[in-house]
């Protein structure tokens, strides 16, 4: 007994066991890279091999050895083709082997007469699985789509060859003999080990191709960002962004053409915004549309879909991708005719989603018999995802640009207006002048001035152009220019008004309207000449009795008719009398409760502050008005000019 | 789905006559100054309102009706205007001192028939309904400004019982940024 153990130990058993254990460990290790469970099966196989070696070392029965060889061959066959669904090609060799295995087992156990039909002969049944390894892969070649299947197909031929050699050698040589033990039985280990190598190679190959794919994806993203990013510099940049994005998607998916749709701003619809390449429409064309390439292309270019309408409307409603790998009876695409350019074969549509909002969709097609792979589909999804961000950014950019245009115009108008306002008011003995103007954002239509025409005379001006912004500013500039030219004349204020009116009426276009009030005051005599063109009535406070009077004179604003004749009124100002000229924005100022400041508000503010000088008065009125209006948004410019007669 | 025919309504108690918080101006009924008045009103429209020219034109039409058909261009008579603008709406109330829009029902009837002819593609009948002419219409009245006005003022077009005061509301659609995902 001890001798036999020592003999066994001296023999190759330990080395073989170590090899088998190594194989088991290797397969178990590879399990991590195998999602289909093949590696566990092979680990069991290697375990069984070790078990068999161990058993044979102590019970050297050649028939049982042959029987386990057949079992192993069948096991390999089973594991190899388990990833496929196989019929007879699998079960024929397995059942023949099973019969041979049964006979061999019986012989091994001594239940059969020796030499019937002889284990060496029965052993040849193992050639059947070897043959299966050669032939079956011919039928499965097209199905190498997972690593386990790939492994089966790639290892089939080496396994067939190895198995055949092994089975044949076993029949020819003595299994107990040293030659078989050293040369042939190790072949079995080599075979199993080759599976390891092939599998590692497959995994490696997958990895490399995945890296290639991602490199290509990164490349296509770079392409996308570059083409959409540089488009932002151009004038019609939203169009360029969608055009460039679509081109990148079509090219990178290997498609023949595509369309890009954007959701419409006000309606529940999506519209085609860009068409690239040849795009057989994936929706039913109207019967009335002539089947001419140009007409169909133009129809597609302007197509618009309600949400949920047709395949493109559906993608825009649900935000789900649609993938039709190739034309076929299952294809959801309609038949628009037999013309080749109308036949959409393969089709992909991906929504453009930013956060939880669908801003459009992109769709690519391959005509006729063309097909898309999963990778093309993934690429389309990827580019749609990133492209959506580029499109959304363009929207934001456009909005910002629009806003900044509005703001720039408002700023320019405010600047123009600011240059019109006198830097300082003239000082005359016997006359104080105070003023303020607060422009309303984006309106800027008020103007005031105080022009000293003689040593003792000043022309006070308050006006308001109809309209706002730069357009109003232009009218104000014209009025000011004319006024400064003509004030040197000795004509009365009514004539000055007529001249200004002529200057701005009708010549350029009929859109220059303004109201204007002119008051020419002699600081010595206190005589004032007031003329108004559709302007708010001037307010007069008499110091003698504290009474208020609105100097109302119905008149036509500037710009209505060239020949308008204006009237004027004369009043005498005594010491302490206050004349207030103002614009709409003062009396129409509204507080949060919806009440207007009105002439009443202005009048009482003037009365309360009548003891102050002109500047103080203006300031006090502004304070009172600001307090009244509170935080309500001003709708119009507010301008006031206050004149107070003082002791000469 | 056939759209319900738009019509001019008469409802003294319409919420559109609530003038709370509205800016107010008064003008003499001078036909030449209609555009001037309109500009003064539109001045307070926020810069965000997109098609401000169309708004201006539609306001001008309503003021013109008040000046011309209401006050018969009598400059002693006033036109009172209340107005309120935001980027989402334009609300306008215009009151004149005239006898009121007496042909209102006739106009609605005319418009209904016109609309029916339009929807039925009955162009022969439609040709009779190209332009509505009241008894006092002159050659300068196109007779179809109100059709456009009714289309434009999509938030309502209501007269008071005396029919000398009209209140109109325009709603500006809010721009939609994409479609909410519905799964």
C-alpha cells in the first residue's frame, strides 16, 4: 500500500493535479470577465479532470479511463455549444457517446465480457464530438456576437484537432504506458489551457474595440462641439448650429441623410429646421404631392408635426428613441412609393432633451437595403445628447443677445437724452430757475432747457416727444437744434413754436410728434410769454394770495400739421410768484394703489414748498412725488422746470 | 374642431372694465392727432413686447373709432383712454362721448355670416361680406378693421351697455422652451 502511494507520488500525478488546480483557479479568475457563465463550466471540467487523474492513479482501469474521456469530450462539447441553441447537431454525438460511455462503464466494472467490442474501439466514439467541433461552427459562424459564443467558435477547430489526436492516440497506445502518460494525456490539459488563451484574447479584443469605439465617440463629440461652437460666431448662428450638428450626426452614424427638428416657440408642434443628405421621409407623404425629388425634399424641409403625430412627432412627445436597424416587414416606416430615393431602409430617431424638456429631435436614415448597427444607434444617442446642449446654449445666447439689444438701445437713448439736458441753468437777477428730470428706463422722451436769449431774458423749454427710445431721442435732438438756432431772433414764443413745428413736420416722415411749452421771461419786468403745442398746462402760483392757476390753452402738438398756428399768452410775474412747467410723467405718475399724482398732487406740493427758492422747490416736488409713487415702476419720464421771481 | 365664432360682446359688468391700476390719458377728438395719442400710449409698453408696431396699429384703430365714429371728430369732445401693458398682456379701455356703437348686433350678424361663408369655402357668398359699412361710413372707412381687431384682441372685445366704451385685451403668448417630457 505504502509502495503504491510512493509510486503514485513518484509518477506525474502531482504535476498533473497541480496543473488541473491551476486551470480551475484560472477559470474562476476569468469568471469576472465572463457575463455568460461559461468560465464556471470550464472550471468544473478542469476539476473533473483532476478528480479523474486522482482516481486513475489508484484504480488504473483502462475502460473507466476511456469512459471518463468520452464524458469529458461530451462535457467540452456541451460547454462549447451551450451559448447556442442547437438541435440534432449536438444531441447525435452526445447520444452516441453516451451509449459508448455506458458500454465502457459496464466493461470497466467487469460487467461485460472482456474484449467486447474492446475499449479501444469504443473509445473511438469520442471522435464524434471532435467531428461535431469541426462541422457545427459552419452553421454558427454568423452568430459570434457574444464573447462566449466567440470563444466556442474560435476554439472549435483546435479542440476538434486536439480531441481527435487524443482519442486516436488513446486507442493506439497503452493508457498505462509512459508514452501516453507523458505525451498524450498532457495534451488534454493543453487543450483546456488553449481555451483560456483564446478567451483572454477575445476579452482583450473586445476591450480594444471598445476603446476604439470610445475614441471614435470622443472624436465625434469633438467634431460636434467644434462645428456647433464655431457656428455661434456667425450671423444666422442658430441655423448654422443645427445644420452643423445634423451634418455631424449623419456622418458619424454612417447615414445617408437626416433631419433635425426643433419644438416651436408657441405651438405644440415640432418643425424641421435642417435637412442634410438624402432623407427618404419616414412619414406618409400626401397623395397630392408629385413624386419629384425636389418637391419631396422641399416638403420635408418645411414639414411640421403635432406632438405625437407620426414617428417624428411621437419621438418629440415621448422623448423615446426609435431604432429600425433595417428595412423589413416589422419596419414602422410607411411605404411612399417604389422609387429608390423614397425607400427608407434603416432609421434612427433621437429626441433632443435638456433636463426634462424636449427641445426637438434628430433623425437619420439609410436608404434601401442599408442597415444600422447598435453602435450607430448608440452614436446617434450620444451626439443627440450633447448636441441638445449646444442647441439649448444657442437659445440662451439668442435670448441674451436680444435682451442686450433692447438694453443697448435703452442705454443709447438715455445717453442721447442726457446730452440734451443743460449742464447748468443760467443765473439772472430777479429770476430763479430749478429743474429735475428722471428718465424712465427705455422711454427717455422728455427734454427741458433754459436758454438765455438776452442779458435779462431767458427762454424756458419743456417738451416731450411721442414715442420712446432712440426714435424719441431723434425728435428731441431736432427740436433742440432748431430752438438753439432761432432763439436769437426777436420773434415771440408763438412764432418760435411755429418755426419748430415747420422744422419737424412732414419733411422726413410724419412720425415726429412732440408736445412743447415755451416760456420767455423778462427778469426785469417779470413779463412772461407762454406758448404751448399740445403740452400740459403750466401751473402758476401767486405769492400774493397763494392761489394756483393752470394756464390752460388747448393746442395742437408739434408734427401734426405744418401750417399750425400757435397762440401765446402773457402774464406778469410778481415777486414770489412761481411758474411750474412739467411733463405728463409728473401728473400721470401712479402709485401702487393705482392713484394718479395729478395736478392736485403737484399743486399742493408747490403750495407747501412755496417759501423755498426755485431749486429747493424742484427738489421738494421731486421728494413729494417719489414718496407718493413709492416703489411703483415709473412708466414715463418725469420732468419739472420751476421759475420763481425774486427781488431784482 | 370648428372654432367658436368670435364676436363683439356687450357686458357692462365685464371684469375687463376694471380700471384699477391702469394708466389714464384724455385727448380731444382731433382726427389728425390719433397717431400722436397712440404713440403716447404705447410709450409705456415694456420693451420686451415683440410686435409693438402691430399693437400700435390696433390701438390706433380703436382710438380712431372713438374719435371718428363716436365723437364725430368734434374736438370739444374727449376720448378717455385707460391702458396697462406687460410683456404678457395689453389692456386698453377707450371711452368716447358719442351715442354708442348702434350697429353692433348688425356687425356681429354680418361677421357670423362672413365666417360661415369662409369656413364653407363659399366664396360667392363671402364676396358679399368683404366689408361692413354702417350707415354713416365714408369712403375712408375700409369696413374691415374690426375683423382684424377682433382677431388681434384675443383676450376679449367688450362694450359697455351704452356702447360708447370698449375694453380690449391682448394676451401675448409666453415663449416655450421645449416640451415637457410626457412618458
